[in-house]
């Protein structure tokens, strides 16, 4: 039993170093993320299904192929990105949209605060 506990403790230390677990994502608070969305994203994005603004609706964004919602005119770069919006892909995009999808049309420089990103992603994960 001691060897199992030792292995589990070692995994908690080693896995984050390889990007297989993320303490920031685990610490995400959806309630705080709703506030981050309101402050950082709501001017251009809606969380209502089918309601687009300057940007597409973010309802059920996790798991969706990028550039795929009907009724929104995506940039050619977004349509050609080949991305699926996983937690990791969304985190990279929210961190630096221009680097994540070069040539994309999003007019946002990115969210540098890792905790705010984790909270935002936790909130987006609730939108199903």
C-alpha cells in the first residue's frame, strides 16, 4: 500500500511538469470565470446558443471544431486552423489569439493572468 501512495504522490509532482495535469485548470472557479467573461469577453461574445455578436457564441465551445458555427462569418485563418476547442487549445487562444491563430480576426491581445484564464475556462466548460 505504501508503494501505491508513494507512486500517487510522485505522479502529482511529475505530471504537471509534462503538461498532463494543470494546477491552474484544476483551481478554476466557474463563478469567478463568469465575472471574467463579463469583463473581458461579453462585449464581443455571447454565451447564448446561436446568438452571435462581433464574435461567435461561446455556448458549448469546448469540443467544437474552430470556425464551425453556422451563421457566423469566420476568418479564413480560423476556418483553416484545424483546431478543436479543447481546454488546452482555448487556453492558448485566450492567452494570445494572434499567436494561436495567425491571421485571425479577433481584436484581443490576450489574457495574461493564468488564474483568470483558469476561471474563464471553468465557466466556459459549464456552457452546454
